[in-house]
C-alpha cells in the first residue's frame, strides 16, 4: 500500500510551520528538534488522522495508522536504547493532545504509558527506586483510567485518600513504596469493576486506546464548548494532533526537576528569564499547586550549571522564534530537556516594551514590532485600572461605556457634582438615570459617570469618552432616586456621599473604594508610535472641544483637531443664560445683542485651541444641535409656572388683607406684619417671573420637534439664523488674526454640519468671504483658513462632486451617516433591537461601533471618488466615533482618506491601527 496517506511524522521530519496539520504543540516539538534543541524523541499523529477517525461511524482508526505508529515506536526504541513493553529496560511515553490553537486544560495528557506489572519491575531495577516506580504507575493508571477509559476521577481520589488514612500519611510524599503499591492494586481493581474488563496491560493496546481517546476528546463537551466560547472555527483549528513523546523524569531525585519559563517577564517585559520550577517532581505538579514552586532565579543557586543551560535554551528559542516564548522543561539527572514552547501571552505594557527592545536587539524589524501589538490593546495603557490584586465583588454590571476606573462619592445631580467636585475639591461620581446636555458641568466636576439607562452611544457614554473619563452606562440593576439622593442595588443601597467605584473597562460597579493603578505612557510606547507614524499614510487628529482635551490629544500624538464641537462651549455655566437669551430673542436686534456678548467668549475659546494645537490645523464645526436643546425642559417649566401662580395668589390675597387692615384700623402691629409679608412677596416681581416663564414655555413649545435629529439643526440653523453662524465665523477668523498677531501659527478649518445641497454651502461660504475680507482689512494681515463640509447625510454623498466645487475638505460624520444609511435611530436601535440583530446574525456588527463597510463605506467610497474627480487635492477625513476603531481605520486607508479623527484616548490606538493598515495594504499589494 504505497499510496497510503502519511499520518505520522517523527519530530525530525514534521514541518514546524504546519500547525494546522501537526497542531501547535506538535509543530513546535518538530521545529525545536530540527534546530537542535534537546527534545525527548517522539512523533506526531496528524489532525487529518483525527478527522478521518471522527468521520468513520464505526470509529476505526484510519487504515495503516497503527502500522505507521509501530514503525515510529521502533525508531524511538533505537534512539533511546529501550524497548516498548520490554520488562528489562522499558520505554515509557506520554500521549499528548494539541490542536492548531491552544485550548488550555481542554484535553488531558497521559503520562508514563507503557507501564504494566512486568515493565514496572524493569523500572524498579533500572532506577533502584520502587517508590518512584509505583508513584509513576499509580499516576498512569489514574490518568489512563480517567482520560482513556472514562472512569470517574473521584473513585481514584477516594481510594487514594483511604490508603493515606490507613497509612497515617498527611501528604502524598509521606507514602512509602508499599503504600503506593497498595494504591496501584486498588486502582487496577477499580478500573476492572468500572469497565468490566481488566486494565489493559499490552503497551500497544494502551497506546491505541489512548490515541482514540485523544481523538474523541476533540468532540467532547468541554472542547466543543471551549471552541464555541472563543469563536474557534474549523478554518482556525480542525481536529487535534496526538504527540507521543519519550518520558523524561523530573522526579528522579534531587538532581531532577520540572518547570515552566518565559523568555522575558510577561508582566513587565523585562528582558530576563522568568518562571518557576520544582525539584524532584513530574510535569503536572508545578501547575497543580501540590508544592510551592521556586522562582527560576533560585536555580542559579541550586543547579548553577543547569541555570546556564536554561539561559542558553532561552536565547536559542528567542533567536529562532523571534517572539517571547512560554516553554516547559524537565531536568532528569542533570540533563535539560525542552518539552514544549509557544508564543508567550503578555499584557500590553510587556508587549510594547518587548517589541521595542527586540527591535533594538535586531531580533525583529520595526514592521514586525508594530504588527505584534493589537492596536485596541493600547487603550489599556492609557487609563487607570483597578488594582488587579484588589479582591472585590461587583454589585452591578453595566456596559463598559468609557474605559478606566475611578472611585469617588456618589452624587445624583450635576449641580451637586459641581458644588462638591469643583467647589469642595472632592472626588465625585455622577450617578444618573441618564444624562442630558445640560448636565455637562457635572461631567467636568466628576471623576466618573454612572447611569442606569442608555447604551454605549448614549449621551453619557459619548461625552465621557470624549473627556476620557470612565463611564459605566445602562447598569440596569441600579435604581436611582434623585429626590432622596440615593440608589438601590439589589438588597443594598448607597446615598449621596457614599464612596463607590466604577470600572468603565469592564462595566462593573462596586461599593466602597478600590485602589487603582495609574496609566503608564512609557518611553517605549512613544518610540513605537513614532515608528507607526513613519510608516502610516493616514494622519491622526483628535476630536477635542476644550484646551484640556487638546493638550491631552497632543500628548498622545494627534496632529491637529479634526472636530471641535462649539455647542460644548455654549453649555458652560457662564454662557448658557446668554445662549438662552439669544434663542428666545423676539427681534433680530435682541438676538444680535446676545450674540455680541457671546462673540468675545467664543473668540477666546478658539484662540486657546489654536494656541495649544499650533502649528497643527484645527477644524471647527459650526453650531450643530437643534437650539431647543439649550432651553429648559418643558415639564420643569410647567411645574415652575404652576408654583409661581400659586405664589401669585398668595401675594394677591396678602394685598387684599393689607388694604383691609389699613381700612379697619387694625392694631399697628398686625397692619405692619401684613404689609411686610405683602412686600416680601412682591406681586409685581411674581408677575414678571410668571411672564418670563410663560414666554419661555411658549418658546419651548414653539421649538418642539417630532424628530429633532432630523429637524431644525446643523446648516439649517445657519440658514434661518444667519447671525449665529456669522458670529461663530467671526470669532474663528478674529481668533486666527489675534494668533497671527501674537506670532502663533494657525490653520483654522471652518466646517459646516448637516449639509445636503451645494446652495447651503455656498451661502455659508459667502458669510465667510464677507467676514474674512472685513477681518483681514481690520487687522491688516492675511488670515489663512480652509472651508469645508461634513458629509453625514446620504444626499451629500450623492452630490459630493458639486459640494467639492465649494469645499476644500470633506469630513465624514459617520455617526449620523450610519443613522441615515440604515434609517436606524441610534438610541432606539441599541436599546431595542440591535442586540437581537447581532446575536441572530441579521447584522454582523453594531454599525455604530464598527463602520459598516458594505453600506456606509460604499457611500464614502463614492463620495471620495466623486469629490476628487472635481478637486483632486480634496482633503478627506472622518470624525465619527469610527475614526478610532482599527477595522474602520483600515477601511479609511483603503479608500484613500487623508486622516482620521477620534477622541484623545483613542489617538494612540488609531496611530498604531493606521500603521497596521498601511503595512497590511502593502503586504497584499506585494502578493
Ligand atoms: P498541557 O497542554 O495541558 O500543558 P502537556 O501535554 O504539555 O499538557 O503535558 C502536561 C504536563 O506533562 C506538562 O507539564 C508536560 O511538561 C509534562 N509532560 C508531557 N510529556 C512529558 C514527557 N514526555 N516527559 C515528561 N513530562 C512530560
Ligand atoms: Mg494540563
Ligand atoms: Mg503543556
């Protein structure tokens, strides 16, 4: 049968790169053998054999497999000088599973296979150590019984305990050879009772049963669940390989040991061997926690020569794999063996440090250093984290809405947050059912935000992310009672002033204070991101509304502001009353008067942003939200009006009383009292307040919109209230002129939101041209600026060519564009049906988190093409939340955008993602 498929590969011949065929463990055992590391002789049975076996309804091993196994066993016998089943000098092996993707703890390994009553004697003779022999035997019977024959583990454990008890042994190591012999006998009996057959003694029968057991374990519940849990699909790993490896014994005395090592410290990245070992122990003992292992540093004291050998092994592994390795080793009577290696899992700090250091050591290139690190993981490095050593039970679970952890006292409204946070300098956490734009001052004063409602794109989440503050949103287990200033969670509650801790990275909420660890923006990260900038084509700008945001964005490496939202500036405490005045104005004159007061404030805002960002460009979006968002709530107004009217009645009553008192010659005292009360509640003042509130209520009702997001907002405001846009344009250009005067280099970009027709754009452009001419004339200096538009409605995409005639730049507002493309209202979608859509595969991702490349992306692609067909040097960017998402960034690179803009904390992620995008595009191009 020379056409027979080859199912078995000796470690000397297997292809170390073929993990799909040989499994990760097997491929690396082959590779290590072939580069000359000391691996015990062995062979791999392929995953193809596994699949063929599982395919057969009779569950027969594929024809020829056992013949190939026997051939390999004979080779092992030659290499070791031992015989499989030879009572005089027995060869023992381990049978180990291993698929393409490591699934820790999913399938068990059988050690010491080949033992039976005859070979046992051989081991005793060869080692002169009956205790060791019986100990190995009882381990084998139990593992084989459990893994291969399906005997319940508890039966063995109970029997073991019984022997221990009768021998008065406290620990396993206290058992004598005789005790262990008893254990073996009892174990053999148990197997026979449970399976109805004697324990298989023939080594080849043992081997065949063990191979089948490993194959079967691939379809076992544990493994199937694990694959489901971690989304391991058949194209990633299909079937398990079986590794048969000559046993080496770390339990042969005090010159023997077993251990695990990392070539570098996986927690810090330090370039130093890291790990643990146990003297006189077998494989599983290190992880099983039976004895406390010693740190590898100590090996230098106990076995200096082996410490040298281990150091050499570490260097060889790294030089070959060019990646930090996590490896297993065993020392048998002073000889070092390597039993396994794989790429080490590290935290981000370690990943970044090792990347930079390995590049410097010449182990990897800059490109490889960058590609080793998942961009998303960098976020971990920029936020305070809960101390991993702190043990605490969360009381509620919400959505991880904005990463980072914070502790502070709970407060239940924004004003209180401001009083206690800003006023008294306390650390406060703002706890609300949900937040609104008018809560903004509370955000500024808080170290974190917790809401019991709303999704990852709720107001609280978006604003908190923008500010880089931790936020847990939609923690539905918490019910907030604002009136009583307390919140109930299950059976407990917390009140204003009680300390709570939130973790916006996990969405968990805790009572009390939990220590946090500060973020580390290490020098290595700076180096790495510097390389990223060199290799990427996309620039990374930031969404920043305040000088503080802008400063942080610069620290993180942003090269400009891609979106400054002016409405955030309108919400500041000293501005809001003027803004309201401007909105409720009845005449253009009144409106202008209010705007005249806002102008210097906005000018100052822009001046500061320009100054912080100089010489990088700053893109300012003209006012976008519907203006009624700045007005008080209708229901609050109604209630206040009712209260005022009640007061007016009292005042009226008092007035009558005062008159009557003076007429009927009441005693002086009574008359004075009544008059005083009347004066205190001055009816005129009350009337005036009523008139004001009523006017406001009328205005609020007049401005009411059924669909505010599709209503009177964006450039539409600029059309109906030109004074507002003109004031903002003036503030921008005057601030730029002031900067120029002060010698600060500025590049303002004026951006118009919600544009759908070129006429709208032309009209705003005319405002700009007029004001620009005037400002330049007045300052006697040229003022540089760019004029452009957001692309966030479908019609703007369709009319991109004509918009490009008027715009020097486009910026995709993909939050709105996604809503517009799907016709999903974001809040409703995320709270109601999107989770189901995602779970049931109606939609693969949440399009508000992951840019919908197929739909929204197609519109973007067309808009870029059409825009550049008119204006080849049109600058195009993105400023939606997607601008900080690696997969979306890759798409932005593909369609030729010039920049992405995202919140400051995402800037490092985006810089790395932009480099990944460029490198991957290059790789596909080279194929
Ligand atoms: P896992 O995938 O769970 O780590 P392994 O197959 O690596 O399982 O084996 C479990 C333990 O047994 C490990 O500590 C390993 O080093 C040890 N081991 C496996 N094969 C041998 C062998 N041939 N000689 C000595 N120890 C072994
Ligand atoms: Mg294990
Ligand atoms: Mg292992």
